């Protein structure tokens, strides 16, 4: 990505915030590949869970509610996992410029959505 440092930092922060909030986003393949280590480092900080790690995560992300979600919801789900918290799934080509798009998501997201769908189906019956 050919961007100035400030613009690149802002882009990564916004993409990471969106990924943490929604747990799955669609972006270009190049941005997803750059975002992956950024987010995985945040989750690793969340697994350690100290005040120092929380401050480091906030300095990288600069969004309080996203940092709280990493430390309280996302990191505990990966407590027994050593790495590889995200996956990139190639999606399609964008119509306007032909850019390759991909989904980036947390690896345990599919299990979570299936569990959420089962009580909804039971409520319909």
C-alpha cells in the first residue's frame, strides 16, 4: 500500500476497529493481508491482559470500546490458541476497478453465528 505513514496508520486503526466490532469485514486483499498481523497482535495483547498491555493496545488502536471488546470478549475466546486468530477468504473482484476483495474474520466466528441461529430456529417452532 503506497500511502503516507499517517494515512496508513489511520486506515489500519479504522479497519481494525471495524473488524473488532463486526468480527467480519470485506476489504481488498492487500489491505486484509496488512491488517491481519495488526489485529493478531492486539488479540495477543488482550490474552496477556495486564494494564500495560491494555495501554499498548489503546496506543495502537485509539478506540476505547474496541480495546475493551478485545480484552473482555475476543481474547478470552482464544485463550488456548497460540496464534492464527483471523482468516482471509477471497471473495470477488470489484466492478469499478477490478480490485480483488476478500473477507477477513476471526476464526471462531462461524461457530458463534451457528449457535446464535439455533435459538432463533427454536423460537420459530
